[in-house]
C-alpha cells in the first residue's frame, strides 16, 4: 500500500520527460496554470515519487522503453484500490511493443499524439 501523502502531494503532476529541457518547458507551462509539478529523469526515482502521492503523471513513449519502467507500473499497482491515478502518455501514432504493454497495465490513461 502507498504511504500517506503529505501536504498537497496528491495534487501534483509528476513528469518523466525524455530530456531535461522537455521537463523544464512542461513545468513552466504547468506553473503558469497554477499546477504543482515535479520532474524526474530516472524511472526508479519517479516510481518512488508516485508512492509519495500524485495527482497525475505525464510520460512519453520515448521513456516507456526503459527497462525500469516496470517499477512505475508496480508503484501504480501498489496504489489503494480506490485510487485511479490519471496518466497522460504522449505518443507517436505508431506505438511500439513496449508502449502497448504499458498501456495494458495502466488503468486510467489518455494518449495524446506527439508532438504536442
């Protein structure tokens, strides 16, 4: 089971972008909209942040090929049964096998075509 979240973590957006610059740009856009966000470049650290509380996650198909993406799927599976963390997956029209596998494990996912 996920640990109790503290002070607003359940409203933040966690980002796992393919590049540092993508993360900076996305965080800036979310900040302008008044949305708290946190960027991680490492899937394992990202999975730990999911356990600490999250309102939504944003991934790209470029990152789902990473071997440690299974840790993210496990962290989402560890969420309480009432939890339904929304996931936004930015993906190319043609999906890879690893993207298809991830989509099969996620419960609440919206796929948006890249580039956005």
